[in-house]
C-alpha cells in the first residue's frame, strides 16, 4: 500500500527538510540579491589579451619587469581618477545635469 | 541618437549625454578630456553617473555617441595625444579594455592605438594612448 501512515509520515518528514529554508525564511530573505564577487585576472588572461591585441592589429608593448616608480605613478594616477569620479558623482547627486533629448 | 552637451570648465572639455535604455530608464554619462599641466597630452574618462565606476557599455547609443565625441574632439585638436590607464587586476576592467579594443578596431584607419601593458604576477596595468593618423 502506498498511502500507509508510515509512508505519509516519511513523505512529510522528507519534504519538511527540503522546504525548511523556504518555510523558515521571511519574504525579505528570499529576494535577497547576491553580492557581486570581484574576479581577479590571471596570467592566462593576460596571454589572451596579448593574442587579442595581435589579432586587432594594435601597437602594444609588454613590460614584464616594471620599475617601482612606474607602478607607483600608475597607481597614483588611478587613485586620483577614482577620487575625481567620486567627486563627479557627488556633484551629480547634489546638482544634477541638464541634458535635453 | 543622444544629444551631447559640451562645456569647457576649468581647462577640461566636458561632454555630457543621457541614454534611454530599453526598459525606459535614463542613464546619464560624461566624457571628460582633462589636459595635463606639464606633459603635452590629455586624460580621458567615460563616467556613468548612476553606476559609478561599474559602467555598463551594453547600449549601442553609448558607443555611437562616444565615438562621435572623439571625432569632434580630434576635429578641434588633431595633434592631441589622448590617454587613459586602467587597473587590470579586476576582471571587469579587463573586459572593459577588451571591449574598448573591439570599438577601436573599426576605426583603425583614422586613429592610432598604442597599448602599454604592465604584466608582472599580481601587478596588471594597461596604459592606452590614442592619436589621430
């Protein structure tokens, strides 16, 4: 017999385990967005980039052993750029822009 | 086609435009050409006001208007050297650069693209210069 008391008990027990997170969770938790994970580039990606640059016909140079000065300068420039971007976004939030369509 | 608003403020050439996406939302963008004080070159940035640095370059209008802005800028200053640098250690910047090269590939007859890649384990940067032929 399929619908015996023991089988029905097992069925509810199994499904209560499977549905536990949904039954316990509040509606807010169910629709939580996943956090974006920052993926890091690898050496293989850089090889792929060089191959792509070759195919595109762009002039490019690869510096495998850069000086600390050069890396420091680039880091500084990127940090400054990020700061300017933040300032621009803050000014946009306060003043906005007037662009017609 | 998005309308572009041009401003010359504090020595910077600022182009602002807004794009309407398929879902009806409006996203404002800004392209800035910032002149260096000591070196004969300009730094360029494309900024999405809503997303900050996490730009989404999926809209065709953005591509079209950015190229139009570049054409107008190089029309005014044909001998200008335009550059920007990116931190390739984040994968999103890496894909952005790939996308930019794809954009530039179509305009290789009019513009020179020079990419200087710093490839050291853990230190990945790219320095891109654009000049008119």
